[in-house]
């Protein structure tokens, strides 16, 4: 979707364009952007795997922490959904194997 259309949608007064339709269009733009971001992440991971490189870290590869300052709370609380917060919160780091593991079934070395 061209950026001019998005700018036009944002600049229109609420009376001239139904709010629900504007929100729906902007949500679809967000879905498309997230899909493109997911494809880029997938191809980056496949590229790394294909050439024997380390897989890029999910948190280190975010460019927004370079462009805009945000607190750590934003990255670890606000930008992770509740389902994934539960998954991540049950992980612990095993210093012997240098891997994340579910703390309920972590090795007892």
C-alpha cells in the first residue's frame, strides 16, 4: 500500500471518513508490514543456516532500539504478547550447556 495513501488516511478528518473503516485499513497495513517483517526474518535465518552462520538473535536484530530510545520494559513487557510472556518466563539458562531450557524439566548437572 503506498505511503501516500496511509498519510492521506491519517490526515482526513473523522467526519469525512468512517473511523471503523480507517482503523480496519490501518490494521491491514500493519498486518502486511508484520508479514513482510516475518518473511525477512525467515530468509535471514535460512541464509544463516545455509552458510553455517549463527542464527540472528530475535532481540538484537530489532533496529528500533537504535533509532528510538525506549526503556527495557518496552522490549521485554510491552512488545511481547501474554502467551509468549508465559513461554519465556518458564525458561532458565543452563550454564553447563549454554542453552535455554524449561525450568520444570531442566537438567540437574
